[in-house]
């Protein structure tokens, strides 16, 4: 009887295990969908002085630089998600599976430990793509002589390595890792918590409505928690070679002294409008990937059953 239980448990665990890259693939789909909002957020975060509206900034970009400039840096955004999100979602899921196999119900602290580890690794792995992404998105805002004019993400990686050294690809890695930890913890953990609460205390069943509602709430939490670190990270990454020694503390003190506390939340609206849909698309697509994978796995088990019974 014990062997039957053990084999059943291992079969369920195998069924629930999903490929490592699902989170990255879902994030790439989401990044393509919301890229104009991400670009607008970066532009607003790099604007010093008076606050500008999100939609007025988008219209200004389309009018002065052309509509397709709203998709500047798309290849870098996809590279970033292919590294950053693949690692953070993949590691988070694997660590969560590891914890779940050793305790009936993981606590919030277990989930935070898993998400912090995953976020740190994802932030470090995705930093080169993030630097190129910020630079390509901010290029149109610079005077013509200061523009880098990277053709695509790989061109940016090669040119940065050649012109500024390989270390330049990891500029801002400190605040980026901090942001990745905050993002993964606030996004993934809050999604799991909201999903669990909705399934437990509402009449809703596990499906699209629950996934949508949980991801909207998770996006709101993640945007607010990550905004200050995101602004600091963006300014460091957008800096030129002359400012390579710029530290997070220096940027923070200058922002607070010159622009005030509100500057840490610059670009919050486009950040939420970007992160809200991105979080929704990411988790809905990710859940769909998992559903398709589980259905495929079920079919494999059904096909294998007659062979097993004959033996």
C-alpha cells in the first residue's frame, strides 16, 4: 500500500513539474504587448524637473520621432525577458516545488525566501539585456551627438563590451538585483497569495477569472513596491561612460535633494499601466502553458497505462 502511495505521489509531482522556460516564454509574449508603455516609463524616469503626463509623452514620441520609435529596444526587451524572467520564474517554481515536497503548506516566509533567491539570480543574469533595453529606449531623448544608435540588442552588447568594457554590461547590477528581488517577491508571492485567497474564500473556481483578478492585484503591489528602485536603476543604466562610478546612494540623495520624494515614483502610472497588463498576460499565458502541459502529460499517462497493465 505504501509503495502505491509513493508511486502515485511521484507521478503527481512529475505531472505538476513544468519546463523551466515557461515563465520566460510567457514574459516575452507580455513584453511585446506592452513595450510602448515600458519605453514611456523609461523616458519619464529620465526626465528631470517638471512632471510630464504619460499619454502626452507617448504622443510627443510618436510625433517627433515616428510611431515605430515607441517600439525602440524591443529586441533588447525580449533578450531581457529571455534571461531575467526565464531564470526568476524557473528558479522560483523549482524552489517552491522543493519546499512543497517537504511541507504540506509553504508559509509566506518560505515563498519569500524562494522568490528572493530567484529574483537575485534573475536580476544578475538579465542585467546586460536590461542595460541595452534602457539605452535603446532612452536614445531618442538624447541629443543626436550623444545617441548610441544600437541596431539591435546583440549589436548593443558587442559595442558596449568593445567601447566601454564587459563590466559596463553589469552597470547598475546592485539596484537591478534589489529590484528583481522586490519584483519577484511582490509579484509572484502576492499572486500566489491572492490566488489562494480567492479560491478559498470566494465562489470562484481555478480558471481565467481567478488568474486575471490575482494578476491585477499582484501588478498593483509590484508597481508600488518596485517604483523607487526602478527609477534609481533606470538613471544609473542610462548614464554615460563618464558617470560609470555613479552609485545608487549618490543618485538617491541627488534625487531627494533636487527633485523631492515624489521623484522616486516618477513614471508610476505608465509603470502600472505597463506592469498591470504585463503581469496579467504573463500569469494568464503561464497558467495556460501549465494547463496545456498537464493535458499533454495526462495523454501520455493514458497511452502508457495499457502497456503497464499488460506487463
